C-alpha cells in the first residue's frame, strides 16, 4: 500500500494539485490528482483527494491493446506514452476514472507516483507538500502500511485491489 | 476543487501559456524557447540566460526561505540551478509548517518566473506605454515630488505602502515618508486588521495575536468567528486539526458554511454585522449562570461592573432576534465556553471589516477575559493576519497615525526616532519638524494622515483637512482592487498629476485610471530576489533568504527608495551596507514591542531549525536551546528566548512570561500609580508580585523610560521577575473609545430597518483621518433599501488567490483552479432569478454593478451572497485589459467586488466595511 488519505483533514486547498502540476510539468487541462467535494456547503461536506491507485490488478493494464501499461516490481503502474495510441480502453476499464486525455487522439497520462522522485529517495509531490498532512504517500509500502494502521485507514475495496487506504470515507 | 474544471476551455478571458523557466536549464538554449509565445521578450530571455551562466555558484542549491503568501510564515526550500529558480522542495523540519504548503505556496516557482511580470520601467504618455530607463523614471518622479512639495506642500503626496516587503523595507518606508515631511503614509493593515489592533490594544496593551499557530494544538475549544482558515490560512489547519484530534472542540461561527465549517464539530450561521450581540449573548448567559472566572477578573481586569451593565440586556432571546442564532444555540455555546478550557477565539476579515470592527474585536477580547482564557497555552485571541509580512509592516507602522513600533505622533516619539536616525546620519528634531507643513496653526507632524481606505478622498474632497489636496500617489506594493469605492478611487487616479506604481506586476495601478498619461510603473523584484526579515502573525521574526538575483530589470524596493532619497537630498539616511544593518537600527529603537531580534540570532535559528519542537516552537537542544522560534516579541535582550504567549504570567519574564502593561492611565495617574478615569488602580497581579507594579525606567524607578532608553538590556529588572512595561490590568471598559463598551449597531445598509432606531450607527464625523465620514446620514437615507436590494453581500477569500491577485491570477496553475470571479448564491435564489450554475449574473448595489458567474451552492443561505475579492481587470462588465502595458495583464481578469461594496468605515480606525451591504442579483 502507498497512498494513505485522511479525509477528515483535507481542506481542499489544492496544494497537492499544484505541487503535482509543477513538479511533473502537467499540462493545463490534465489532472493527475483531483479533489472531489461531496455534500458541498452542507453538514457532512467532505473533500476527497483521488489519484491513480496503482492497483494490484490494474484493469487498465489488462485491457490495453498496446501493452503500453506496465506495473513495476514495487507496484507502481506506469504508461509508456510512446506505445499508447489514445484508444481510451483504459478509461473505460478503470473503475475510478483515472486516465487523463488532453483531447481526442491524445495519449493517456496519469499519476506516475512521482517515480523519479521515489527512485531518488524523495517523497512524491502531493504527499510531500500536503498542507494538513491529509495525504500520506509512503516512500515504501511498509512505511505506508504502518501509517494506515496507526490512523485506522481502511484499504479501498474493489476487484482491482487498489493500493490505497482512506480514513473518513468509504470508496 | 476547481470552481468548474470543465469551464476552462470556454473561458474567454484566460490566456494560457506554456511554462518556460523551469525548463530553461534543462534545455539551456534560447532557441529552445522559440515558438512558445515569448519572442516579444527576447532580450529579457537573453538576460536571464546571461544571468544564469554568469552566476558563480553552479549546480543545484536548496535554499531555505519563507513563503510570500499568508502570515503563517511557512518555510520552503528554493531549488536553484545555475541561478535560476527551477523548483521548490519541502522544508521538512520547519517548526511551523513541517514542509507543508497550500496551492499558492506550491506555485511559487511559477509565480516568481511569471511571464506577466513587469520587466522594466514604463511610462504612459500620449495614450501609449513607453519603456524608459530607471534613470529617467527616478529623475522624473523625484522632480515631480520636489515640485509638488514646493507648490502644494508635502501632504499632497500620498505614500501607499506595502505588507509584502521585508521588515527593513517597511521601516525605511515609514522613515521615507517622515523625511518627505508627511504622515500621509499607510498600508494594507488599515484595511485588514487595523480594528484588531485597536480592539485588542485598547483591551490589554498590544494589538497582536496573543498566542501562536502551533499553540492551537493545545486548545480544548477552538472558536472561529469570521475566519475561514481552510481558504485563507490553509497550513494553520494542520495545527487546528491536530488540536481537534487530541480532543478539542472546533466550532465555526460564520454567515457562510465554509470549508473550515465542513471540518468543524459545530457550525453556527449568524447574520453579517451582528458579531457583538452574538458574543454578548454568550457572555450574558455565562454571567447569569455564574460561570465567569471571578478570580481572574478581580486580579487582572478593570471595568467588569460597567461592562455587565451593558451586556445584561443582551439575553439569548434578544440576540436571537438580531443575529439569526437560536437562543438555545447561544446557551449551548455559553456552556461550551464556560466548561472548556483553554479556549481560543480566531478571526480575520470576517470580524474586522465592519463599521463596528474595533468593537467586534473588543467583544472577542472581553469573552477571553470573562472566561480567563487569555495568557494561557491553548487560549488567547488569535487574529489571523493576512499578508506574509503584515504583522511586520504593522510593527514598523507603515501607518498614518504611528511611528515605527507603535510610537504615537507626539514630540517625545519623534524625538525618540530622530535620535535613532541621527546615529546613522545627522538629523535633528528641528530639521525634521521643518519638513512638515502646518494646518490650522498646528504642525501636521503631530496629526494622523490619510488612510489607505479613503486616500482618494484626499484627492477629491476639497475640504480635506490639510493645506492642499493630494496631487500624486505612490502605489508601492498594494493592490488597489482590495480597497472599496473603486469608482471614487478611479476618479481620483484620473485627477492626480502622477500615479507611480511599484510592484513586481503592473497591477491595477497601471490600468484602473482611464488617462492618456501621468502613470509610471516600476518593476520591483519579488520577495525571493532579496534578503530580509519578515514577521508572521504570531510575532515570529524569520530571515527570508534571497533565492535568485532580480529577474529582468526589476530592483528591490530598498534600492528604489534609496535612489529616490538620494535625488531628494537625504540619501545618506537611506544608504545602508546590508539589510542586517537596517534590522540592527530597528532593534535599537523599537522599544515598545521590544523587537530586539538580531539578524545573527534569527539566522542561527534558521540554521538549526531541526532543534525546534512543533509542539511549542521551542528549541529543545543545540545552540538555540530554550529559545522560541522567531524570538516572538517582546524579546527583551540578546539572551531572552522571546515571548510566545502574550500576558502569560505564571512563568518568569526571563523564560517568556508577560504581563498586561500599565498602559491605560486616566487623568489623575502619576508615575507609580496608574488609575482609571474613575480613580480605580490599574495595577494588576503580576508574576511573583501580586500587588502589581507600574511601568519603569531602566533604573527600576516608575516611569515610561523603558520606551525610550536605547541602551538598557533590562536584565537587572527581569532578574527581579519584573516586566519593564509594568504589571497592569486589561479593560472590559475602554474609556477612551467612541463606545467604551461595545454595543450593537446595525450596518449602514441593513436588512432589518426595524432595528435601526434601537441600534443606530454612529453620528457623522467631520474629520476622520482628515476627511469627512458619513454614518447616520447615509444609514437613514438608505433605511428602506432592503425593499429594492434584498440580499446581504459579503466578500472574502479563495484559497487559490491572494490579496488583489496580481501574482496568483498571473499563475497558470492557480488560474486553472479558479479561472473566473463568481458570486455564491443559494439554490433558492438561483431558481428565483432563473440563473443556472455558471451563468453570468449582475450583482448590483447603490455603487454600481458587476458581472460575475453564478456559483449555486448551499454555502450561503437565501438571504446572503458571497463574492471573492481577488479580482480585477474589468469595470462593470467591461475589460480594461487594453490599459495595461502590453503583456503585463494577469492571465485571468474579472470584475472587482470592491466596485460595489458599501461606503462605510470603522469609527475608530477607518477600516472599510466589506461584509455587510445590500445588493440585488439578476441574470445578464
């Protein structure tokens, strides 16, 4: 497990979103992380950060006709944009609407888990800058597992076995 | 998160462009920049590359610095490659933010490298903008200043200063106005927390946040009243939510269900402009149940009985009728306040920007006194200041009624500062006095000047209480669209001889006035292109390191001031070897707040940041052991650890203890015996001295010498467990204020005309900071306005934008999140006016109308509408983008809510009212 998110702490400030854009040079119109607001303006309002869950059994990878999507040994799911032809099968398959396309014909892009940062020992952008520490992103799976159990976050359930845990909302 | 993510493509007023600078070093050639829309700035790109290659430090450096957005003072690491800012990284052991940043902080690289920055001095003449040299610009400005001073007098120039520059520059800016012979100098604090300062200082000595950001981790009740930290101070929520996780009750009282309210344990909606009855209702119930802290009140406060005589009438039922809050809810809140300690109260513009702003804050402070929560960890009054250095700019008193460190405009104060200035370059009190004009037989040296909120009346109002109206204005690091009555201001800017805008961006200073000439804009460098100290809201002074050299032809505000001073004949007074030298001069003279934080000590703290605890900001080991982060003032000497909690008197002064000053002295007071106007002793129980003691001279005798002695280190007095500023009482009753005890007063434009007779606003004032200010006349004229303008209009913050928005609306990321201005309206109202989400609507008041998107949401109720205030570039639906110098308009423009906010002002400080006026809304 890598992403551990405490929804009770997310204030929807957009720090993760901007840090992700800036560090990964993400184009206008593409969102590798989103914050979804539920019950806006009412009791029970929640802001839920969502990005690629780097599932154990990625549906996107399964359906990709180009074999452009791969999963590394450490669990990180990546898309090879040179192989991608923009067919969008992955978008149909992903239960969480993660794959992003700039426009018709564009190749897919999504959260890379800031793989270059992970490989050089740095924390991914969203978790590194989160204003309230609502988003925790482990440098390793064991670090994240420990965090999840310490705050009582539950792993997201689903056929793809998403590699993320949330506290305060059931996905 | 984004207002309407899919709307971005359809937004006609946004220009998107590719990022350039971060790729610069990676790509490394000018050719690589071709084809991405930058060819018009070829020469500046060349310059940048030249700078990059010329820098001596090659490779990657991570430099500790301080965020430039809100007043939290978050740390971050600037990633600098070959002299170019290519990214930022978390400063993980920074004791305030532990690496965290919000959307604006995370955008700093993009903001610094913004393509829309003003790149060189520009002058408007013949209806067009022309590039000019610094030499030409400064010569022309200085010549005009001399000319106006000679013909109209020094008060005909208004110096609108900034909370977004360093402490050193703020200090020098106030000094600059003094050397130019005027008190017509002011800055953002006037329109953000001037009422906080007046309200708290008149209750218990100082006007600053009593506790700190981190200290809220230890609260048991965190009470927001007119504060939305999730949007305005995002990282503060880290500490608040930690406090909540440890069992604190988090209550948000606000007219609007904010993102902060979403995370609260309890939300209370109350009517804009009714803070005082709301708080008095809580106090009323506490006293009736005998839940108040009688011991604290007896030993450390004055005026409780007179206060109760007023507050006894605000029963929960009376309050329900005024505020929308049910009597039972008031009782529940009173119970919480009385049975949960420590409890802190937090606010920002929601409380301050009212005609009764000072009274609002007084009521909060009285609630803290009543429950004995002030002076405790986890308690206190936490005024969340706005701009990154607005506390510092307030401390340096870029204000028309004070000299640096809250010295009044008396002869003694002037002599104190002239004495300090004379140590740098020769000047006497008589020299200084000769620079000032007289009016009505009195030297204007001793008369408060015009304020930010109404400076334009100094141009337009021929009866202005000074020799001649204002003819020239410096807009020096201030967004004019944060000031109300923008149409009056536009008129004034078209009438003056010269407008000088100084800012990293061209801003509204360049574009608001519709005139063919008479505007000069100068590119100031950003805060990341110079060194200096900044003070956050918690009085913590931090050193902000320069990340890169100034981009383009931009220059530091200090350099610009020095060049002007040289041309005006007082250059030596503004010539320093380093910002450190300026800070040492501040350290020497700023006795009232005892700002003795030396550059060496605050830089040492920066180096050893990992030794400081996030729990209380104290260093637990290392060379700074025992010190508090930022040495929060008062910091009495070079061994003092700073005062993290004001008025905490259960620990020695030497360890950061503090007392209420013996500041309030009625007419019969003598040295050693301060008494109220009705003869009651104002000595209050102090640490180790239960009988209290008066303020003292450096030899320990009673007197006000502590404010003026430049050489004492106070160590002897502090060793006796005494505070040199005395141990006195806080005031429930402030006899010198227009309302010694706050009472409810309906807003100028009220939805409850039936309450005006019982709760009227103030009488008109003829000379309120030199201009006439109408209260009762306009309230009476508009008594039945609600019949035609039925909706209450309030303004406030978006998390993605800051202040007037020139920086953030120039950042493509932040603009992608918040591309256009909008009005939040309730679904019920939307349905009534036939507006769907994101339709354009007009919001109209007596001042005019603005065109914004309709944001349909239940955040607001049927009676209220809300508009963010960061927007500019349109005037009543029409873009004035063509009036900016080419390429300098922000990426996103919009109509400003301050075009339509009410013309009401605080009776004590001239704070503008932005939270309670009446409007009507209809579809475009």
